[in-house]
């Protein structure tokens, strides 16, 4: 097996609405031989709120740029550049960019592609 390099610029964006917020699945089993994890990047425009997501796998997040909040039924956590988040599998959550600039997050799942996810409004 050899090292695989993936450029963000060669990966299709998945739009998250009409405001320009998006997700890119950078490393998955579809473009590498990974069987244990996937890596992606999310960019959220100011005032963006995601739908409520409940993933079947643990999620690790690193905040690259900006700040915001992560809502769960149990608490709302503020985060900023340089913070990391661990979101256990099965925890409903919503990403909120309540700032005036864009928010960029790197995310990782212990699954070879974006995991099975329940999405609610």
C-alpha cells in the first residue's frame, strides 16, 4: 500500500443550503484504501445553523477558523479557533455559527465514509 494525497480542490462540495455553507469529504474509502476512518472539512457561513444530526459513529472535530456553538439536548458548548470537540455516537447535535465571519472545521469519523446519520430539522 502507498500514501495517497487528496487535494481539497479536487473534491466536490456538498452544499448545505443556499447560503454557500458546504462540506467536503476529503478522505474516504471511495478515494483511498482506508477501512477505518474518514476525514472532511466543513465551512459554515455567518448565521448558519445545521439541522440536528445524530451519527452512528464517534466524531472528532478541530476548529480551524472562527467560533460558534454546538447544541446538544444536554448542553450548548461554545468553541473557537484551536478547540477540539469529541461528539460521541448517538448524541444529537447542531452546529451553530453565530459569528460575523465564516467557520471552518475539520472532522473525522471512525468509519470509512460519512457514517449513517439521522437528520432532523
